[in-house]
């Protein structure tokens, strides 16, 4: 299924602009992350912003928790390759300072900035500058009145009401340039809160499972929450909140959107067989080396690492380029057709070289390039395949032999 033909019709939302990135409406779902550096450390923060942008992040958030951070933002914003959101908790003055620094969006936590006159003042100032605000409700820092009203519990209804209360303050000053999040660390809670919110507002929604935690659990929780909602058409921008290098957040967000057909592929989609008794190489290690070699290079191809030439080229025939292990060598194939044979220790280099060629010139040019080597490569692959089948037979995992033994016990 091609991009744009996804089976997840998007909920209709109004569109806002965060710098030059459109959020909501028919804009592609965007990826966000947050820097972990002190915002006052301008060079360190910019380095991280560049790393995030390289990893596919569309919008970056930086904390603005003190005057030095706001000063840092004034220096960071003009040099950033992506729009910058200032994260504001507790001190409304930091929101005003961030606006002065030129940020492209504010994130306000309604549980932490509570006085209506402060909220309205910030909204008025944002309106005057044409800067949008994210109402960032967080299950862990709900307004105490709402907490009490809902029986001392964080409920989806309480989170939605918190967002609506903030919206009402914004309405009073005619400010509408808003996106909203209702994050919680509980996946069922955040899913229900977003569903309820989507029923009552048409603002773009920023999805996330807050404090999801370290890998792999954090990745699983965030993916469970975000992908469930995206599959229901809910969500205009996403953030993975992982206890990990933020670059992992950006990569994860990007990978999820690509996997769901919601964004065009930007980097290599590396597939690899799970390995089995037939494998002629350490598939996990070779796949790891390939992943490292490709890094964040912008080669939008599917690349396969397969453990054996017996089944590999067939099982990965849809991959743009792949390699399957033979007898101490690697068999390169393009869309299932053998194109070259390389020594085993050159497999990864050859894979990167061919992928780069296809990225620049296309699959047809690669098949043309292989015209002189393709026949020999095909024969070599057939020989290895026959030899491996001879050695290990059809039952490489010896399952049937074992079954026979078990039956005789
Ligand atoms: S049969 Fe070959 S390609 Fe398939 S899992 Fe086993 S080693 Fe990998």
C-alpha cells in the first residue's frame, strides 16, 4: 500500500504553523523530540538539535526554565535547522522571555501555570507575535482542583477538562493557534484521554506516552499508545518520551510513521531474517554492522540481510537490495535477482556501496550495471545453494529428525 493510500483516514483538524512546519489539517504527521542539554549551553544544544534533525525530527523542544535558558534560546533559534518549541512549567515569565527569544511555539502545562491572568497574558503575547501554543496536559501534574473533582484520581475526563479550561482562557483573548496533548504514562489512560479529546475539539493533537522509560519497555509503551491512536486517525504530531538519547526518540518516531505508511521513507529500512540452523553467518552481528554503516544516511530503500542463500534471496525478493550468505561469501541481489558475489568480510561494504548506487541511480541502473556479472553471480549462488542443501538437507534445523527420535522414546 502506497503512502496516501493508508487505511487510516485522518481525523479532520485545523492547521497551525510551528515555524515552517504545518501541524494538523492535511500536513504529514510530524516527529518531535526534546533536547537533554542545558538550554544555556548554546553550542551543546545546537549540536543535539542538528543530530535530531538528521535523525528525522521535524520540531525540537527545549526547556526554558530560567533566564539563562531564555537567553540561550535567543541564540539558538536563529541557528536552528528546525522550529523550536520552548517548554514552560510554573513560571509564566519564562513564556514571555521565550517569546522574546523568538521561539516558534510554546508548550504550557495547565497544571503548573494556574493563574488565569498569567495564562491570558501569555496567550495575548503569543497572539501578537503569531506564535502557537501547545496545551500540554500531563496526567502526572494535573490541576489539583480537577484531581479533587474526579475523586483523587487521574481520569481521561479530568485530563480533557484541563485542556478545555485552558482553551476557555485562550478564547477569552481570542487566541486559537493551539495544539493539545493529554499525555499519561499509562497507555490505556492516554489512549482514552486522546479519544475523548478528539471528540470535542478540532485542534491538532500532539501524541505521546509520557515518561515511557528506558528501552525496550519505553519503546513498546510509546508505540502501543501512539500507533493505536494513529490507526484510528487521531494524531497530527508525535513524540516518543524515552529515557534514552533523544536521537533514539526521533528515529523511533520516524520509523513508526514510515512503518504505518504515514510518512515517506527517508532512511534505509533494514530488514533481516531471524536466523536459523541454516544461517552461514552471524545474522545479528552482520545486521548490526549494516545498521551502523547506514546510520542516518538518506537512502530510502529497503535493504535485506539474510542468513543463507538457500532461502534468503527468495524470502527478501521485494527488498531493493540484499545480501545472503553462501559458503564464505555473500551473494548480493537486487529485487531478488543475483547481481554480484563478494568475500564474506566485504558483505557489509558491498551492501552499502550497492545501496548508495541504487539510491543515486535507481534499481534499473543497478540491474544494467550487473549485466556482465549477473550470470556468474546467479551460477555461484546456485552452486552454494545446492552445496548447502546437500550439507544440511531440506531440514536444516533437524526438526524432523528430532521428531522421529521423540516418537521412538
Ligand atoms: S532459512 Fe536462511 S534466510 Fe531463512 S531464517 Fe534461516 S538463515 Fe535466514
